[in-house]
C-alpha cells in the first residue's frame, strides 16, 4: 500500500499512458510524470528553502538542470 495520506487521494488524477510513457526513464524507486507548470512551482518552493534545508538546495540544483531546455 502506498504512503499517500487519505485526504490527498481525491486530488490524484489517473490517466491512461502510452507504451512509451510506461518505460522507465530514470533510476530509483519511483518515477513520476508531472506537468511542467507543476514542476516550476515545486522548483520555486525548493529555491525558497534551499539555504535552510541543504537537501532542498541539492534537489533544486538537480531538477533545475534537468528541466532547463536550451
């Protein structure tokens, strides 16, 4: 069973994925696909706490690099 709090279950959206989307694309225990607009908000919150929470600074650097397209 997942560790998702019950009060959050109603906000989870399930969509049918294409075979390409089902292929693992990263290493680790869990891979997720989220809209880029949501990721930008998550990164903004990571940036705000990067100095007080060292792990947030590491994650901010990691995911900013992955989501910056040039």
